[in-house]
């Protein structure tokens, strides 16, 4: 009887599911037709013009109009017999993006002939009840030809599904008959039934960000929002972005914002969008927004002005409410502290200097934490260290920082503080608006102040993300609130003061490359290379994430910590002794090793902008995994069938290509009004030892001697012949992480010199 009942229930679920999808398909078509009529069948003053303003006539493409629209709709959820319930409401959101763009040359024609969009199919979050959440995506595309005729594109017929990616399936939409001078008018809209929430508004707020710039100039820009009476909202406008005009209509709040003649952002070099480009952000909630003194009631719309205290309080509330409540019973925390005691005991016997002082214990605590949080990726069957190189969200950073604090204060008796800081790629501190605007660091003050970043696999002790260098922060501490007889009854979070993250020098982020090069004796148009690379800082981390094998990384870290480094035995200790799991584990290690050569070949292709003919050998000399030995070093031997041309009995060698690709400042990037936000101060040095073949001499080395140097940086190259060797040295460096716009010509001066060097050639002349 139970089996029969199950079959009946399964059949009913299948039938109801089929009926629901059929209803959705019908609803989708009806909504799609209504949306198209609303957008293209109704006049919108923003989209009336089809003429490019004179000042934009030479642009590759021009956005005549761009509009973002959002509308909410909430109502009380109906219950039994259709009666409204007291405690729940339904919420729905429409979001529409429309753009009208003129295709003005071949480059933009190539770009827009095929456009990729998210998969258009409707999706459902549940199939069991009719109250499930619906989500539809709509798209409309049409062309306005030079003669004024309008051609609508059939999206279904023009869509080609691309291969599966980490972000899911993508659709590529072909735009047939698109020509220079055409106007592409398209929209993308989403409809979401977000389901029931409590009338009190206990749900996650929606956050929208609008950057008032695009890769092409925008003639007319607009945001239009309709928020119903059950929605609370706050917004901020900064970097000279206009404010919303807020009006009321039929109990709805209408938010409107318009702007004209917005400059293009395409090819902008070294900018910080959230500090230099006009931005508008809005947060809205179906119910009240925030709490306490920051609360915004439903039906209210407020402009946020310098409200950094609210965001800082939210960070501390997460600690107080989510983590400190379970602090004393956190099993992972206790396991970390217990493992730290084991590490200390083991190293005291085998490597006493590693535990000789609080300083050395501080190092061990950090690397033990890093190993547990990131290097155990190999045990979760990851075959690429790039997965371990990912960043983590603020909540994870806070939890990791809390655990780290416990090890420092309980295992070493060392004070430990929290620092929340703003990235130079994010907003300034006065424009804090949401939690993602902040990163969290740990700060210890002995023997000297050190900032520790607990969010990435390849940061050594004392290293922080380059985006945080020079940033402003605030630090606070967690102190136990003790009752009688010293028993901890809770924890207090105390604000301590401001912090300034240190700025590193170009020497801290550097790469030294030594090249020994000769003509192949069996193929005089092939060059043989020996390449040795030494990298520090952020450049080191790039090589580590790209090239290191997870197995090697974990083994080295375990050896550093005095732990057994037999990964197979460790895997068994973790309880994964099932044959299937063990075979999968060993297979993933082998797969990673089998693809190691491909990773080196890919890095060389990126460096040289040329595929190597043969990679003969590659060796990691030093992985640079600890602050006491923080230089990544590798050696390779390979050949390249390029950069050599025979000219009679002579050879022309493109020596400028040997020192890697050089950055080009294009014509439309020459004028600069915005200040320069560098990724970090950095330096690249190349030494080339080129063997001159017997019976040949070298001509043209005078052009290889160049020096352009100023307070912003430099490009310096020297070349000299000694015996049968042509010795070339180049050095290119950027002194600062930020520059004023007035210094742009000084930067371009040495950048141009390096780019021109990349074109240089020498002649190997037969004697």
C-alpha cells in the first residue's frame, strides 16, 4: 500500500509539474508581448533621437540612450479560501535595462554582430506548490536602419547556446544584417516573484549599483524606480552623481534620475570607479530597513550621507550576534588551538628555534591557520591552486579572524585586534554603504605592528592585498566581560581608533628575469632560451596561483609546521578510506601533475605573446610560501620559432620582443583628467645574455640604450657586446600607487620608451 501511495503521489507531482510549466509558458508569452508593447509601443522622450551629437561623430559607437527601470509590487499573501493572511506578504520585482546604440565603425560592428546574454529560459525554484517563485527573463532586439526602417530580430532563431561555464550556460545572439550606421535598440528585462516574507520585513534587502559611465559615450542616461508603500529605501550619490528626484503617486514612491553627455570609460587606464566615476547605489527592502537609530520605515526613501558608522556597526553586530554567541563552543576553533599545541610540541623537539619566541610562534599560528583554511583544498579534490587563490566574503573573513584571535590570545598570550579597511578599488570611508565595501584584517602589535590578511592562500605573514595598501581603517578589540571569580559571561567590542595600512615599495613587488638565448644550431630561425624568474609580492602570487601544484604546496607547509607530510596517510586519517574516495583522490593528484607542463606553457605564451615551439624543462626552485623566504623562483628551458628573419647571409633579430610584451598608450588615452590609481608600485628587470654566432657581428645596439626617468618611474635599457655575447639589461618601474592627473605625461614618457623598445631589432651581420 505504501508503494502504491508513493507511485500515485509521484504521478500527481509529475502531472502538476507539467501543468505548471505549461501555464508558465503561456504566462511568459503573454508577459513578453505586454512588455514589448510597453517598451517599443510607448513613446519615451529619452529614446526619441536617432542623431549622433557632433562631438561624438568620431567615436566607434555612441549610446543615444540608456535606461534602468525597477518596479516593486507587494500585497498580502492570500491564505485559505483566498482570505488575506495577517503575517505574510508576496513581493515581486521587475527590472529592465534598455539601450539604444549607434554602430559607427567596423570595430563596434564586430563587437555587436554577436552578443552574449544570460540564458533566456524561464526558471523555477520549486515544482511542488503553485506558490513557488517564478523568474522570467525577456529580451527584445531591433535594428533601425539608415533609411528609417525597423527590423525586429527573432531571438529564438538567432540564439546559439555556448558551452557550459562556471557561470552556467550562456546564449550568443547573432544580429543579422547589422551594418555601420545602424541603430541597435535592445532591452533585457527580468521578472521575479520572490515569494512570501513576513510582514515585518525580515528578509534580505536588494542592492543596486548604477555607474554613470559606459564603454561608449552616453547621450541620455536615466534611472526610473517605482517602489510601493511596503518598501523602505535609502540611496547614495557620489563622485558628482546627481540625486534622485522623489515624488509620490498612488502611495508609490517614484524615483527619477537623469544625466546627459556621460563620457566613455572604455580604455580608461588605472582608475578607481568607486572613487572617480559618478555612482548611484540604492538599497531597498520589503519592510523596514536597518534597525535602531539607522532604521528607515517602509514607505520612506532617504538619501544616505556619510553613514559609515552604520556599516561599521553592522560588522561588529555580525561578530556579536553570529560568532561570539557560539565562540566558546566553536569546534573548529578548539581544533585549531589544539593543533597549534601539537605543532609547538613537535617543533620543540625537532626544530627548537621555530618556537623560541613569541614572534616565531606568531608566524606558526598564521601558517597553521592558512594551511587549515586554504591548503587543505587538495583534500577536497581540487586540482588547481587558483581555487585556493580565491577571495572570501566578509563573513568568512570575520570568522577566520575570530579564530585567529583565539590562537594568538590563548596560545601565545598576544593581543590581537580587528581592523576593517576600505580598498582603493572600493569607496572611500565616508561613502561606506554595504558590508562588501570593507575588508577585515588582523593586527598584532608585537614585536612591531603587523597586519595579517586572512582571505587568500598565497599571502605570507605580514602581507595584505595591494588594494588595501595606504587605505584608511578602523580597529577594534574584543574583550571578555568577566563575572565574579573571573568567569567569562560575555564579550564586549570596543572601538580603539584609526589605522593606516602601510604602502610597500616597488622592490616589494618585483620580478627579475634572466634570459640566456642562442640560435638553434639545427634551425637558425629558432631561438633557444634558458629563463630564470625571481618574483616577489603580488607578482609572486600570480606565479604561485598559476603554476604551483597543490600536492607540493601542502607537503611543504606541513613540513614547515612539523606535521607528517604523507598526503595519502593524511587522507586516510580524515576518514576517507572508502575505495572510491581514495581512488578519486589519487586520480586528482595525478591529473594535476599531468597538466603541470601545460600550465608553464600557458604562462610563457602570456609572457611572450608567442606560443613556444618546445618546453624542454621546467623547475620550481623556490615556492616562496613563507615570509622568511618569500621569493618565488623557477627555471625553464624552451625554444621559440619566432623573432628571427633571414636576410641574405644575415639575420634580423627582434630583440625588443625578448623582454616581454610592453604596454601601449593609445591615441585616445593621451589626454587625462582623472588621477591615476596604480595597482601597486612595481619593478620589472630583465637581463639578456645573447650568444652571437661564430662568424657574425652585431649592428644596431645603439638604439638599445635608452633612459627615461622621473619621479613617477622609469624605463632604462643598456646594451653592450662583450666577446661573443650581447648583454642587454632593461629596468621598468613605477614608484607610486597613486599619481595626480598632471603627472600623466611623465608616466607616458617612460611607458612609451618601453613600448618603442619592444619594436627594436638588431642585425647579425656575416663577417
